[in-house]
């Protein structure tokens, strides 16, 4: 609700103002009322109203002094002046302080109503503009950082963008990237509200600590995982890496219990050049594949991973044949890929510590499959990815059992791939379109739909574009805007309320998309179609 402060020394007029129009209908709440300018100034500071409706002449600081004091604090509060016929000189002085309008006594209810409507519209426009400015900054920052870690931005462009954002991060001596995930597979699909709560809660925590320590910056990637780019100046390399691990391990332990959600944090290798930051990001993503998603917070870098999965001294047989194995899995050639498993585990038996070598081999096979899923080379693997294979490998007691785990994983992968080849593509897209029509007012994304339909998100995005000729986000926005147009034509709901009803969490983003798609603002569209 928009808050209003009434300042009027005449008690009858003050009471009349409270009931002369339906304030609630306009979305206005009378937050306070004052009998003079001095009292009004105290109440203004206490309630911080959006609109001040004040008489020009009052005892103990008149309306002019009140207005002058309000403007002295650089307040953007809308001010409307009430005056008599002989107060013209006062009104002229008040206009110098950018008052919105003035009313002559006796007050005309319709005129007051129209002036208040105008003030409310201006307040809404100011809010949208401020939100757009803040959102634009956040979107730009997030976009620049994401393109940086994905190696999709030229170094000169990166420098220009960081200068624009007033981020001095180009001259660090060292860089290291960490990725924080927070979703246990056994939890199943989370609601959009829960996803937003967890990701933004962790993001805010990391931003606060990194800013306080002047250690780096945090942002979200497309999977709603938190990514931190850490920078070091004038430190020794090993101390920089050690301090980063200790900091993140401490934060993981401290806040995972507070949020009642474990953090899974991985750190990539240290890099000394700005255009190699994406390698550290890829390192961190790869380490996520080794995570045992337990109920406990975990922080892992290459050094600590070796303590869990010691690297063998020799290269195992299948390492150089990954492309052949992938083709065999996709084609359903079980004999070929099983032969590679047998070779690897015969090699395991030749190692000084067969069980440790077997766990390492098993993890390498599992990580290789996960990476192919993430890259979209193996489709429709969501049901497989939710199984706790990492925990099974960690807890396994023999090399033979480890071989069985990997064999079963490959069987599942092969069957899923073969089933995907046989399933009609249009049926999947038709189902997704129907789902969008029924759930357009909820939080939707390719990732959420991929979870719902047990598909790989990258594969689904490509398939949707291939079958419809447009990106999913564009399709979803068109559906929502069409629903918004219906509501604008058939209801008197405010545009901001309509935005929420059709699935836009941020009204200013709705305004931009509506104008982009229709060519006019929601208000203009409503006026044209009433």
C-alpha cells in the first residue's frame, strides 16, 4: 500500500479528508495525520510516507517550512498542497520545491481523486525505473561473470565491462573458481520457491563474506549453482589456495546447518592469467561429479580429492578409448564397452592396493558418464543421475563389487539411450507445450521441465529449438504475455498484479517483455482494448 501523511491544522477539514474519497480503492493507506508543520515533520521522519497532503498555512512551522525540510533531505516523496484563494504567493513559493499539484479550498473530491491517481502512477513508475536500474546492474554483472568463466568473452570486452561495473579485478596475481551446489538427489524435484530460496540465500552469504574480505565475487550460473571467482594479490600461491579452502570449508560447515541444507563446494585449480579462469571453472565443475551427496557439508579441491580417491601410478587401459566407449554405449554394443570394463578391472588386480585402485577406476567411469550427460552427448539420463552411485562406490568393499556397479550403470545408460532413440520426439515436445499451458503461472525453466520429464536440460533445450524454431524462454514469454493481454482486456487488475498472475516474479521484467512483444506498454494496451 502507498502511505499518505495528512497535515492540516483544521480538525474538521482533517477528518473530512479521511473520508472524502475512497483511499483504499486507490491503494492508499493513511499512515499518519498531523495538526501542524512541526508535528508533520516528526511523523514524516517516523513513517516515511510516499505522499504528503499538506495545508499551506499552519501554526508551528507552516506548509512551506515542512516542504522545505522534506526536500532538504533529498526525499522523492510526492507533495500535494492545500491552499485558500488568498494563498497564491505561498503556492508559487511551494512550486519551487517541486510539489506535484495543489488543491483549492473547498476541496473537490473528483479533483483530489485524479491528483492522487496521478501520484500513484508516478510512484509506480519510479519504483519500476529503480528496480530496472538495479536489475540491469545485477543482470549485467551476472552475464559478464558467466561469460568470463565459460570463456565466451574477449579479454578487451571483459576489461571494458568490468570498468563499467566499477569492478577492479583484472590485475589480480592469482585466480581460483569455486562452485557450490546444494541439492541432494534423494530430495527429488524441488519447488521453484525452494530453489530460489536456497540459491539466493547462499549467494547472499557468499557475496557478503567475499565483499567483507575483498576476496572476490559471487554469482549464479544457469543451473542456479553459486559460482565464486576468487582473486589474490601479493600472496604465495600455496597460501592463497589454502586460505580459500579453509574459508569455504568454514562457510560450508557454518551455514549448511543454519539453512538446513548441505553445501557441496568444489574449487578448481589456481590460475595466474585472467584468460585462464575458465579452466579453473571447468576444474570445479568436474570435481562436483566426484561428490558423495551426503547429509553433510563437503568442500573439495584437487589436493583433498586425492586423499579420498588416490591416483594410481600408472594409466589405466580405457583412459585413451573414451570416444569408442561412448559410441558403443549409444549404439547398444554391449560387448565392446563391457570388454573395456573387464580390461580396467584386470588392471586393478595388478595394483599394490586393488580396492583403492578399483574405487578410483569406478569413479572415473562414473564421472565420465556424468560429464557426457552434462554436455548433452548422452540424453535422458535424469533417473540415472538421481541414484547415489558415488556413495555405493565409497562404501564398496571389493573390486568385484565395484565392477558390478559400473556394469549396471552402463546397462542403465545403454537402455536409456536406446529408449530415447525409439521414442517420438514430437510427443515429448507436445507434452511439454501442454504442461506450459497448464502451469505458465508457475516458475518454469528448461531445467525444471527437464527434471519433470526426466530429460537432460541441454538435450531438451536443443530439441525444443529444433522442433519449434524458437528458444523455450521466448515461447514461455509469449504464452505469458498472451495471458496478460486477456487479463488487461477483461479485468481491472493492476499491471503489477497481472505480472504475478501470469508467472513473472519481477514486474519491471514483465513491463519490458510486454512492450518488446506487443510494441506498447500494458497501460496503453488496456486503454486501446477497453
